[in-house]
């Protein structure tokens, strides 16, 4: 109870110190209001018409916003992220994230693929926060695919590879919806004034900024990279000294 109370106090202090009127907070609040309005309307119409398919829209819409809010709460409470690390299997974590995101991807009419060739040591990271970050990035990728014209059905690939900086976890797609320009916009977002619903924020930059900020505390940071002719985002982590895991 004491730990939960202390975390709540830190979150409240961080919210005020970072400024609740920043574009990220405004973006989440505006979208939450919009999504809740749609959810309410869909439920009411489903009750009147008996069209239960509208409830799927409400379910996935609410899940998307919950993922964004979880990422925002972690973003506010970064105090102990770099300290509370443990050995984490990137392969197992990406597999779990891909599995949890599969229904949402199917609803957005794209496919998910996991590409892990070989055995990799666990890395040092905050497991809970990393799961939130990868899930949030997955949502950004999936939504981005739905907003880009494409001839073939989009495929989002989760991959683990080795690099000169350690072991890398990446999310890539065969439709280039996220690039270096978008990541640059995200990094310039925090603290900017202006309309919180502008394209620079609503296209996923808020989610990217928070993920980038969180990853900086437990990896070498988020970067745009290539994998098998696909473009995506990846982060490299220091291997732990533990025995290798698949």
C-alpha cells in the first residue's frame, strides 16, 4: 500500500512538473474524450439495433486508449526505470506482445509475424515498462498501416537480432508508414505549443515520443532501421550475464 501511495504521489508531482497542458497530455485527453463518445454511441446503437459487431469497435478502441494511457503513466514515472532492471528475454517478450496484439491487427486488416532466428541471451531491462513500450509501439505501427495506401495486405514483423551494441528488438513493416522524419517530429514534440490535435501529434508522434523517452532509460534508444528490406524501429540492449534463452 505504501509503495502504491508513493508511486501515485510521484505521478502527481511529475504531472505538474512536466505541465499538464503539454501537447502529449492534451492529445491523450482529447482522444480519450472522442473515443469514449464513440464507444457510448456504439453501445447505445448496438442495444437498439441488435448489431453486436459495433461492440468490437468499442472493445478495440478502448484497448488502444488504455495502452496509450499506460504508456503515459510510465512516461511520467520514469524515476526508477533505469534502476529496476532484470534479465529479460526479448524473444519471449516480443512473442507475447505479438500474440496479444493479433486480434487488434486483424481488426485493422494487417498481419503480424515473428522472426527470431537463433538463441539470444536475456538483456537487462525493466520488463513491465518494456512490455508497455512494445505494445504501444505496436499500436502505432498497426494504426499507421491503416492510414497508408498499399496494394498487398500489410505485414508487421517483430524481430530479434544481434548488433555491435548488443541484442536488438525491432518492429518492422512492408509498408513504410513510419520513418526518420516521423521520429524526428516525435522527439521535437514535448513542450511545444500549438494545437494538440494537429497532424504532428495525432499521427502517432505522442506514442513515439513516450516510447523513445522510456527506452532511453534502459537501452541505447529508439532508432529507424532496416530488416529484410522492411523499415521499422528498433532498440539495442545490453546482454545480461545470465545463461542464453530462446
